């Protein structure tokens, strides 16, 4: 039997705080979602001024990154490259850049999804949040 690391409440607070700080530093109004390795929502925050649709997109990006164990941008790139069949992949609805998995020792602990600004900026915020864990 193997031992598995999981995200704890303190981890969620650290990720959320660092992601929010990155967004506020750049004056970006976004939604931030953190999910576990099964894509289940653990934390959500919609910053002032963030578009209502971002509250749906951020968790979808996070879920896609967690279930796929890779950045959601990988799927966006596949689709843009002509592999449109990925649009029908089950459970993967956030097929846009901005979902980033949280990896430790080669295992996925969950993911962060951000929506509200340019997709590269969404990913920047997600990565800033994850960096707070010092993995």
C-alpha cells in the first residue's frame, strides 16, 4: 500500500492567498478555483469586478488540469492543432489555458484554475498560487 499526499486547509489558504495577491498586484479581476486530485472543488473565490462567467470557467479549468494531470493549455493546443475530437472528451470542460495541476513527487494533488483575464495571465496567477507551497 502506498502513502498519498493530499491538500490540507492550510495549503488551500496559502495557494488562495498567493494567487489573490498576484491578481491584485496586477489589478486583474478574476475567479480562482482550487480542486483536489479528483476535480472536486475545495476553494473558490471571485474577486471584485470579475465577470460572472469566470465563476464557471475557473473551476472547469481546475477540474480539467486535475483529471488530466497536466496544464489545461495542453488540451487547448491539441484542439487548436486540429484535434477537435477532444471537445467531446468526458468530464473535460475547461479546455482553455489557466488550469494548472499541483504536482508533488510525480503525483497530482489537485489543481488551480483561474479565469477573468488573458489565458496566459490566468496561468500566471495559478502558478503563483501553487508556488506558495514550495513544491
